[in-house]
C-alpha cells in the first residue's frame, strides 16, 4: 500500500489541517506524532527505506526501542501538510536502545523531525507504559486562549484545572484527572521534555506557560477533542474575565461532586478547594 493511502496517514493529515483551521498553528508552530501499530508498519514496509543515517534523539526512550512514528517536520507549516504531506511529515524508526532515530519515509526536501521530538517521545514512552500501549498520539499546539491565561492565572495544576473545569460542564468528564502546568522553559530540548513527561504520568494534557499545550490520547479524535475542549474552555474563561472582575455564579465544588457521581468519574478533591 502507498504510505499516503494508509488510514493512519490520512487521519494524521486531517488532524494537522483541523488544528491549522482552528488557528493554533501560525507559521511552523506546533507538532504532531503518532506511534504506528505493527500491522500498519507491515502494510507499508515495502515503501520504507533503511539507508539513511541514525541521528541522536537528544534523550533516551528505551521503552520505545524499535517503534515507528509518523511525525511533523521541524520548521514545517501545518497549513502545508495537506497539500504536500511527503515534504512536511515523515516516518522515523527508533533504534534498539532508544537513543537514535532514522528517517524511513517522507521529509523529501531533506527535512528533519520536529525540534520537540524529545518531548514527544518521552511523553509516548510514559503513555505507552501507563496505558498498556493504548495511547498513540501526542499533539502540541499553540492554543491562543490557553496561552493568554498563563499570563494572568497562577501557574499551578490546581488553579488551571479548577478554572477550566468551571467554564464547561463537560470538562471534568473529558479530563477528570485534571491537567498539568509547566512554568516557562526553553523549548526544544531534553529539560522541558523531562518536566513535561513527569506531568504526563498524572495527566493527559500539559500546558506550557507562554507557549502552548501538549495532549496525549488513544487516537486522533480523542487527542484533538481533548485539545479542542480545553482550548474552548480557556476561550470562555478569557471572555468571562474580560467581562467582569468576578463571576456572579459558577459550578461549585458540591456541583462537581454530584457530577462525579452522575457521570461515574473520580474528581480529585485537591481540585475542589474552597475559594474566598
Ligand atoms: P518545530 O517546527 O521544530 O516543530 O517547532 C515548532 C514548535 O512549536 C516548537 O515548540
Ligand atoms: Zn511550540
């Protein structure tokens, strides 16, 4: 099968375009990766090449030894993925130690995987272990309203989770475990990857202050849906904060406890603190 005809490649391209249409991917902003299933690799194996050099990942991910990923390229624009996928995305293989990768398909103009590869792969390693291989998608986007909030809210998991839960009744059902926040750091390296992947042990979404967000999920729909839900909630919060200094009414801690019973989700009490 041609790589571009594979269902997972089509799903990946559609998600990249959906993100662009949302306004989350100015210029080369954001990146996406998918851990390819063994049977999907088998379908396209005759299209892969194994003659390119191994390159350092920039961190160690032994739990991903031998895995293949479809990833967006560094410096590539999400808006171009749909018109020229072979140049803007590529398939990489991780070596048997989890320290190097090589390009097996795509990046036809000599491109390379995203500069956030360390964070993508460290997040994948955590999620593969933690979900018994269920999670396959890691997505980074420059979500406007979420970024705006990192200038005015305290940068804690508790405050961000609680404020975003309050803005839309579906939020605690979509991300009952809450979400994490990383204070401003230099992007693109191992250090921010380590901090992000630590939070991915607890959460499926992590906000990078003054930068954007990372989400993890089983498939393209769930991962895009998580990003979309959080960013929508952030948009409502920005509107609410712009309209009035204080909310007149909101969803209360007891309302959340009732919701938890009704929707059979566990909502950690540390997010249901009393406010003055
Ligand atoms: P890349 O172009 O290397 O993917 O970087 C974009 C980005 O969003 C960095 O955080
Ligand atoms: Zn970014």
